[in-house]
């Protein structure tokens, strides 16, 4: 059987950063930037993962305008 192609929104490196942020959130060890509170929101964990990927130099689309 051939492996089914997964449509990715971001590159592999970015996906790894987001996945690690999600794992940390599940463990309860992911902290937000300034306040240092534990992150409970799934969306916030994804945002932190993308932010870390941007800092490391990965190609990530720009943040959406509010």
C-alpha cells in the first residue's frame, strides 16, 4: 500500500515546532510569553509554535491582520 499524501498547511520544520508546542500544552508545561501563565487554549499553543518557528528562521506565512 502506498502512503497517503497528507496536505500540510506549513512546512515539516514548522509542523514539528507546532506539534511540540501542542505536546507541551497537553503536559501542562507550555507557558505564555509575558505573564508566564500555563497555556490551555489549542489556538494559543499553535500560535506559540508558529512564533517559535518564525524566530528560528523557518518560512511561515505572515500573521493575519485583525
